[in-house]
C-alpha cells in the first residue's frame, strides 16, 4: 500500500515498485477445488483464527459446509417413479453499483478514530476495528452518508481497515482510499459463482418425493460473507415446495478467484436457477404443465420446511395464490410457445421462489424519537439509506401511528454510530422489520408519555385520549385538547410544578425464536418468515441466429401489507432488472491462472437503457403477525426467479435444455450444436 499527498504521486510510486511472484498451481473452479487431489488455496487452513460463521475443513478447499437432512432420502427415491439428475453452473460476477467503495479515516490526537465510509454496516466497521486494533468502541466514530448503491457488496469491512493502517502510518492524518472501477471489480468482494448437481424424484402423478442437492459455491480466495451465502442457500434448498425427503450439502469453496460476499438475493437467485430449471425438466418428462406441476407441489400450511419449521400462513404467506395470480397475469392459457413468423417465436418461462433472511439469532435494532418545539418529530436510527426508501417507510410508520403529516416527520439520512442506536446492518431485507419494530416501539413510548401528561392537564383518564394533528384530545369531546408542542419538551405549571419533563421515545427490537441450524441435519429456524415470488419472462426469439429480445417480465410477490406501493413496485422492478442482467450477460471470464479478463465496463457488460423489457408487478397481501403493520420482506425478491424464468423461457424457445448462465446467443448455439451432434 502506497500513501502519498496526492493521487498522482501515489500512482508514480506504484509504478516504481517491482514484485517477483513465484507461480503456484491454481484452483480455477469450485468443482476443481472439491476434488481430492486439488491444490490447496490455504495449506495452513486449520491454523487460522476464523470468523464464527466459517467452519473450514483442514487439508481441503472447503471454507464451510452446511448440511440439511430431512426424512429418508433413499426411501424417497424408492417411492419415485421418475428421477431426473442435472448439473448447472455460472461464474462469479459483480455488484456494479454506481458508486465504487470508498472510505476516509483520520486518527485524532486523543485517539478517537473518525471513519466515513460507503457502507451498509457502520456498526460492523466499528466492531471489527475495535477487535483488530484493540480500540475502545466508544473511540471509533463511523459515519455513512447517502450510499450510491450497494446490493450487499458493501456489507463487508475491507477498505476501512486498510485506511486505518494507512492513517496510523502517517501520524493519524486523514487518508482517503477509493477504488477505481477496475479495482472494485477484482480487489473488493464480488457476486458469488456456483456449480451444482440436483437429483429429484417424483411419482407418476406428479408429487415430488425426494430431492438431493450438492451446491459448490465459488467463494474466492477468502471467506467473507460467502460462507453465510452458501449457508442461506442450503437451508432453503428446495424452494417453496413440499418435499418429504431432502438431503443437501451446500459448500463454500476456496478458489483463486476474487473473494465473494453478499449479493442481492443472498444465494437464493443462484440456487433457484438450479432448482427451477430442474423443476421444468421434471414437468416436461412427466408431460405436465410446468405451472400446474408447481401448483401441485407448492408448500402450504401444515407442511415442513427443509429445516423442519412448521409452515403457517403468517410465516409463509400464500404461495398458491401467487402462482394463480401469475397464471392470469401472463395469459398462460394462451400458450407457452407461439410462432409469430418464419423465424421468430414468442415464448414464456416461469419460476417460483422463496427467501428467508438467515440472520443471527441476536440481530436487533434500536430507535429514538425526539420532538422539536413546534411538535414535529425526529427519528434517530442506524438504518443506512442505500436507495431502498427505507427511511421514507419508517417516517410513514410514525406518521400513521401518531396521525401526523409527513412534513412533520424528520429523519436523518446519514448514520453516525456515535449518536444512532445500534442496528445489526442494512441487509437481508430485514431493515423495515428490525428498525420498523424498534421505531414503532419508540412511537408507542412517546404516545404513552404524551397521554400521561395530557391526562393530568385535561383531567381525563389516559384511555379516553387520542392523538392526531399534533394534538392530544378527548375522544368523546375532540374540542378538549392540548397541543403536543406545549408538552413535548416538558411542561411546568404556573405554580412551578413539573408536570412532565422532555419526552423522548425509546424503542428496541430483537428477533425471537431464531436458532442456529443443527450441524448434521440443518434443523432450526433461520429467520422470521419466507417471502414468496412467482415470476415469468416473455421473449421474442430468432430461431436462425439465436438472438432474443426481452419483451415482458412479471412478478407476483406476497409482500404482506404493502406500506408504500410505488416504492415497493420500483424495488421489485429494480431487482428484476438486476436478475435479467445477471442472467443475460454478466459473468467474469478467467484465464488459466484465474485472472479476471473483463474487469471494466468495456468488457463487462450490464443491461443498458433501451434493453429493458416491460415490467409488471402485482402483490398478494398476506400479513405477517410479528412485522410492522403485517409487512413482509420484498427488497430482494424481484431478483430471485428472473435467471430461472429466463432459462426456462429460452429452453422452450430454442428447444434445448440450458444449464449455464449467462444465456447468450452463442451459448444457445453451442448447446443446440451439442444436442444435434452428441459426439462434439
């Protein structure tokens, strides 16, 4: 690391450094890493100090292994009339957020460390700096401004530690460390890759009986959040289906690739591609409609998840209703494959997905609400605004509970760990749930205090009072009221009696009932609820040159109570767009030494303006009992089934079975060529 007074001086110094490397054997894929005779990425793996989430296996390339065992897998396959076995793969890719990672660190003369970072996890930065360098957490102040996109890629702590080391080396001076786009692609963590094998067993009537999975995730050279991504995928391995007998091994593998971290969907869009392609293949082998096959096997109340959690309407929503709504929305009965000219066809593909959050059992959040002199309120919390509109929804919650106008609710967009109550992190589609419950608790606290004070001043019992329009009033006589502004900052009577002191609302929330999975069976409750998504893609496909155009993309999401319709729709559409970009063109290419060859936007392509399909989003509203206003997670659910739906769609259109991402015309051509010429 070079530290200089200017960027140009630092670059000149870098060019003067010459390094000689000794080349060693490279591990260039998860399946290679899994082989018994593979080179070891970490020869001293058993000697490392490890993070709690990782369970590395010495003398292997396995960073962690998640096992799920439910029922009797052999018995399940013995009961099956039809069995399919398939393999799938895709490479790592990138988050490609508009803003690259950046951090500034300064160490003051009194030892206080000031950190500014484009992060989703300011409290995690504080924790890791404290643990790594023995600094009291109270002396670490982390501030996060508005973040220019993250998608999970800014949950990790990386540049902050390097910046601290750099600042310490130059006497505490402020040091700024900012990735170029090329550096962001290959030196900071990326979107995980996957190679997988699936075996499904089914009766001739179309009832799924048994499922066996092997997921080999490409975690890269270091075990960051990738070990939790592979865990999340393993625990939800079946998708939203009722399958009696399940066996899954989900492994995070070390390779000589960039290291991976969280990505929108957190392992679920990845394994959903694998499962949903196999579901379509099974339906085709049975001669059944793929949508009806999914309806027949959809999980329902009374069933058990792969980790043996009983399904209820509250924790699962209404999966079948999502599928039935999708069926109408896409005019499924008009046909999945329609010839529109000599060389062009229209085709539709569907996918069915779910997602839980896989949060730590002690994940929690706090909130504080204070008043201004005019009776308007301020919300203080640790949620980071990364473009999801979370803080708008939090303000709406307070406005609804207190019957205030939105202009009377103030919420700071930036986060400062010195003053904001701790929040686990802005990730896993859990911010509205965690911080929302904390904010509601703080709101109830101030409402209780306001009513108590107003009860004394108005001479009416607390239970007879209500709050609206910045007033506390008597329900039966609304004309009898007192302005919140008169009591919010304290009220002292004319004779000097203190009726109440300044009113400050405090609230906190921690998940209840979340448990770590059993090491051998995976049994446990990984999160509070599963969100359901039924999705589809329609394309126009050229049967001669294998090019295609995205026409329409559909999502039906069980979002519980939708708190902000426009915000929810745009969140789903944005996630759908990411999923289609990932499925159609985004992937790293490596040379034989594991070097990423396309580390810039000239060679790494994302979906551009004008290449998007028409998006249609609808919601099913099945409330969740424990979440704010019955809402459900939705920020990631738009991405979940998009790669699978596109793969199913193009498999129908091209009359081939596609098993890789991204799906390019060249991939379709090569797959079709291999089908027609098996010896190639």
